[in-house]
C-alpha cells in the first residue's frame, strides 16, 4: 500500500494556532469527563460508605480485567440537563474485558439521586442494549437504583421507547442467546425489579441488595405491615425462598468476583473474520491532528491528512482517486484490521455520491467494515446540479449506506449538516458506534444559512402582499435567535448530552477507539454479503 505523504507544516503559525485551539477543547473535554466520573456530593459519598458499598469506579475496577482497555459509552449524557448533577444520565456504561471476553457493562450510580432513572437514563440504557444486540455482546448490569425518577415519571414510562422497552429488550436479548448477568447491589424496586428478573444470572448482595415490586413504605401504606427491606426482598429471601436470585454475595467485591466467574464459564464465541495483518503505528503522530483541524468549521482541509494519522503505517489504498474528488474513499488497516474509509473533502456532488455507492457496495460484498469521517455541509444545490440528478445520485449513496450490513463506524470530525449526515452514516443509519470530535457541529444546516432562509421566506411573503421588505432591525431580530440556538444545539457537547452520539473523542485517540470498536463489532457474524441493496433510481 502507498504511504500518504503529509503536506502539513508543523512549524507554521496556522498549525500552531489550530493546535492550541484543539488543545483547549480537549482540556475542557477531559475536565468534563473527570467531573462526570468523580463529582459527587459529600452527603452521597458518606451514605454510600455507611452502607458498606463500593463506588461505581471501585466496582468496575474489580469486575474488569486489570490494565485493559475500557470503551466508555455516553459518559457525558445529560450534561447540563436536569439540575446539572445527573452525570452520565445517572450511570456508567462501556465495553471492557472480563477474562479476555468483550462484555458490555452498565452500572447505576447510587450517588446520583439514589441511582434513579431519568428520561435520558432510559435512553442510555436502550442505547447500551442496542450495542449489545448489534455486536452480540454479553452484558453485566450492576443495579443500584431507586427506580424511576418520580418527578419526571410521565417522560419515562408510557411510550414505546420508554422504560418498558428495557425489559422487552432483555427478553429479546435472552432469546438471542446474549447472556445478561445482573448484580443486585442496591434497590431494585417496582419496574426495577424486572431488571434482575429478566436477566439470565442474578447475583444478590447481602444487606444492601433488595428486589421487590413494592418497597417497605408502599407495603405499610397498602397493608399496614411493617417490614424491613432485607426481610421483604433481601439476598436470603431471594436466594433461599423465592428463587428470584441465583448467587448469594457477602458484599460488593464478592458480587464482582461471582460475575467474573459467570463470564469465565460462558460458552466461547467465534469472532467474524476480516482481513488482518500485524498492527503498526502510523508514520505520523496522531496528535498532529490537533494542528490540522482548522479553527473554523467552514475552512476546507484534506481529509487524507487525518486518515494518515489513523491508519497503520499511514498506508492507504485509495479508490478512484481522480473521480469524485470531494469524497476520499479507500482501504487502510486500523490496529491490524482492514477497513474501508469514506472521508469528506468538500461538498458531495453526483460523481462523489456514485463513487461512494460503488465503494460501499464493494466493502459490503467483501465483508470489510466501513469508517465514515464526516465533515459535510451537504449535497450540492443549484440548477445545474438538480438537472444533473444530484437527488437521485445522493439517493443511491443513502440507499447503499442504509442497506450495507458490514459494521459501520462514524466519526463526525467537523460539520454534519443536511442530507450529508444521512449519506455519511449519521445516527439514523445505524453505525455500530458514532462519535463526535470536540469541534464538530451538527444540524439541518448552519445557523447563518437557516437564518438567511427564514429572512428570504419572510421577504417573499411581504413582496406577495405588496409590502416593503424587512428593515435591518427586523432582519436582525429574526436572525439572532436562530443563529444562537443553532450554535448552542449544534455543539458537540450538546449533542453528546442528548445521546445523539456515543461520546466525544480526543481526535488523537480516534485510531485507538476505532480499533477497539472494530474488534467489538466482530463478535457479531458478518451478514448479507451477497444481499445487495434496494432499487437504485437511475
Ligand atoms: N424519585 C426521585 N428521587 C428519588 C427517588 C425517586 N424514586 N428515590 C430517591 N430519590 C432521591 C431522594 O429524594 C434523595 O434526594 P436528595 O439527595 O436531593 O435528598 C436522593 O434520591 C437519595 O435518596 P436517599 O433516600 O437519601 O438515599 P439512600 O441511599 O438512603 O436510599 C433509595 C436510596 C433509592 C434506596 C431510597 O431513596 C428509596 O427507597 N427510594 C424510593 C424507591 C422507590 O420506591 N421507587 C419507586 C419508583 S419505581
């Protein structure tokens, strides 16, 4: 394979300015991640200690193999929402190794409002279940939760993608033969009781773990009976009398050990085979990406410079290099795994869309995972391009992306606007994982463009009515709020708080995260290599 020859001047002023700006964003990201992991009230910490419980981090440390990678999912979910303290939407989730096996782990944090489940907590749980199902992973669920966060119960309970879907998915996952191991480390009340009940293996901790459909206060109110939590749904009751739980644990650490033992004896699973070769570091330092990404999202740059800092040996076999040059397609290895890359180098035209369609179809048939590096303002607009059939060519690309069955991964490295988001495998196109870089922005269109559209619409309306156009003051009053909300809601930190992605990445870590994600994806068989796509509009 040819080595990409970088043209970046790492001593230039532009590089240095870009580097400094990205460094600041990455520092902010790291601080936000630290807060999400560690910031808990002293009151909650004290209560956790009094109860003899481990913290979530201590539980994870005992559950996972030491010094092995941990691919965290949505650590900044619900950032800035609710009272600003519901870090990670109230839980930690990720994929880690237990006895060398990739396992999805999801843990309620009892130090955040008693581990209660907020609306975005439901969304995060559903996302983790989707990841487990798509990648065929066993799950370990560490339950320690007061159940629904009652003040927001109407947003958690009734709809199709609300709380009930969690238990529905658990039944489907069990049927799919995806083992679910539940450790009861705190309360599992009401609906929450179904988390262990629907699991395949239940480990229950003495004194602190309890499972019941109605807790002691409800029992008292309903029947007048005085009963302690331990007596109503403790480990002894459920391991000895009811049979709801399978393993009696003395404490949290013992429970983590039992979970590890259960994973050790799960039947082994053959991973899907894709072309591999021994991994090698890129020729260029991935951290140089900091200096390559321009300060402004609208400044173009060559996506090959990014690919050169992601692929092994910076080697890249480019496909149709001279055709449709605004989309770079080609193959490279990431940590030893072969992948097909699609990276934007400008607006999508008909020829770049056709090239993408052909490339996706090739990779799909050859069983090669796809990596989308998204930096796209959309498909080309205008009379010439409409006549040239940009819509039907864009459709072919969107169709191919939607129907490709190989694992797909998306990193939004800059702009993600309009139908370009669809063609480049946005969230709705089911990439196995989707991440943002801290500089990324997402929306139907940029704020300026959206504001201009609305001003034009208004002026056209006034002209139809024979009235004069908007004054500058009125134009400003239309434009300002649109630009403001597009900036706020298009920001990577806003996106990640809403769970539109699986997390924000330090660009320098992109290669490592992609390597882990490809490895995880291979737990599921490669399907549909000869199934093709839908009907193409010619
Ligand atoms: N909805 C909203 N807030 C809740 C809650 C719920 N279901 N359960 C607990 N909280 C809040 C508490 O009000 C408290 O808030 P504060 O820190 O602002 O004072 C915080 O969570 C911690 O609760 P606390 O009782 O002080 O902590 P704990 O560790 O002693 O006990 C629970 C935690 C979850 C065991 C206990 O609060 C409890 O039993 N909650 C009710 C569970 C229930 O019946 N849920 C039914 C819903 S399906």
